[in-house]
C-alpha cells in the first residue's frame, strides 16, 4: 500500500510522517506542493510544520496549493487523508473539516506530551484504537485553538465527529476540549498533536514502563493500513 506524504514550503515533519508510515508497512511516496499528480497513492498524510511560513493564516495558502486540488477531489471520493497539526489547519482551510484553528488561548507556543481520549474508532485512521482509550502523544503548536459556531459544535457532538479530546489539560483553549475531528465518511481525520512522534520505542513519550517508550501514535498508521487491506 502506498501512502503519500505532502511537502509544502515550510513543512517540518514530513520525514517523521514518512518514517511512521514505513514502520506500519507502507510504501511512502513523496508528494510536492506544486504537483497535481498523486501517483496512485492509497492514502495521504498532510504533516506538521509552518507551510508557507504561516502567512495570512496557518494552512490558508497551502489549502490553495496545486496538490490540494487533487487531494480535495480524492478525499471527497473516499481517499484516506490524515492532517497533523499544520496539516489539520490545511484540512480546515480546505473545508474538508469544519471550524477553524486560532492562536493558543495563552498566546504562547506549547510543546508537551499530551494525553488524549479516543472519541471515535470508526475511521480509516483510528480503527485500531478502543473507544474511550487514553493515549499520549506529543503536542507542539502556537495556533491550535479549535473554534466553531455553536451550531457546528452541536452537529459535531451529535453526529459523533469528534475524534479526540484533550484530557487533564486543554493546552490551547480549544472549544469542547477538541483535539481532533473526522469527516462524516470517516476517511478524513485531523488533529493537532503529532502521532508520528510516538511510533518507535526510545523516541516517544515517557510511560510507566520506561522513559521515551510511548508508541501510541503508531496505531494511526497501522489503522489506515488495515482499512486499506479491508477496503
């Protein structure tokens, strides 16, 4: 199975996302922001970083990149797409997910290991988790405050479209403690924390077992591999 990893000018975590996909057993295809050809990939990851320097709004310029025209069309047709941090911002700016992401409530960049609760397992990217499972993956952002109208929030809650919530601490003031969303079809998922930084022992968050042993993020990538095999 082929997973495409997009690189925009200013992307930082494309190599980490590619490594995570390889650890899950995927063949990785690099996708450049100016390329409209998705090279027959089976899924796409929009990684974290500061696409186009975060000018205008985070993700706003990237949403207009040539590669996104192809990704939006493919996502609307069912292609699994995961947006991580800046990638989540791109998904929102592309209207593949609703709402918006603004400056952290405390106005500071934050970097920490963040506990989340899995709110939905019926997606291409979360099917290997258990509903209500508590996981820990790194978080690093300055503009991660999720906002939406009350009508949109009501719809998200009522339709079960919240994929992850922050636990113990809301690090950026996101409404309803929202850390990640899914679309109605379940093929598109976006979240602010970084699962690609918790996929390999020795490099992830600390756990009760050992320092840097957390690998909760790997299940995002094994989930999509499972979904693709069973499609």
